């Protein structure tokens, strides 16, 4: 569905296989299933597939949830252009934060679908600052933190709520991350905007990067209102 959305045109099976790096047999079975269920339409003459009107309500709901015109991705591209650092958008998935979109400098990687622990990461800490203490303690209990560890988590979250951002190193200290919660008036799901890059450069420019991200978020909210 994402491939159709970015292409905005009917696609042949061979194009879908190539773009998604799928085996022809796997792709053909998937396409056949979606045609049989009425989610895709197949033009036998042109040998192309296109999403069916059955998905209109689904598309409308996605727009209501995330905004139209790929606005979240536009936000990541805006921040990338101003910082030249890896930019991610993440949402919670159980005890992890999952990357759902990204904009990356040439040569870097930030795979969508990648999961990062909620606890001990900048993007996870930014998310925790968006929820109440009772929910934080429920998650901490599931992660089997001690009473002292839970107290430290609440103390850190309190600081993040006051400062409006979270930052810190990756587990291997190879990168430094900066994360700001996205206001829920712009989305219907808890979402975090993250920035990551070399620790020395990130820490030296932390205040500037934070202002850049905050300004980009304000523009993003204004354009969507």
C-alpha cells in the first residue's frame, strides 16, 4: 500500500517484486489474495494492479490520524535539511519504540520497523514524558525494574517534562540522540521526533538542534491547522 501511495499509479507485478525485493511467487500470491479480497483491482489488459475503492475509508482514517500529504515525512525532511543528521519518527510498541518513518543523510541508515527499548533510550524517555506516572510504573513493572530503579525513572521523566526534550547515548555510545514529543493535537497517536548523529557533534550543537526541531514542529502544526 505504501508503494502505491508513493507511486500514485497502477503497478505491474514485476515492479512490485523489484521495489519490495520479494520473490515472484510470494508477490504473486500476495497480489492474488488482495485481488480476491477486493482490496486490489487487476487490469488484465495492462497487467497492472491498483488499490480498490474498498480502501477509501481506511485511507481517510489514516489521513485523520497522521495528516494528509505525507506531512510526517515532510517534517523529517525539513529537520534533515536543517541538521544533516538522521531524523526519525517513532511510536510505542509494547516496551519498545518503533521507527515508522525517517529521513537520513546519504550513506546512513535508519530502518523503518527497527525497535528501540522504551527504557534507557532518548526517544523512549521522551515518550514516557507524555504519559502519566501510573502508566510508567505499569511499564516499569513489566520490565522488572526494582523500586529504586523505578524511582530514578520517575525522577528522570520529571526533568524531561520540565525541559521538553530527552537526550543521551545509544547503548554502544556510537551515536547521541535528541528526542522531542510531538504534540497530540497534531496526531492521534503518541509520537516522538528524534535526531541522531555522532556524539561529539550532537552534544556540541544540542541547543541549536533542539531549537531547530522545535521550530520545525511549530511550522508542521501551523501548516496542518
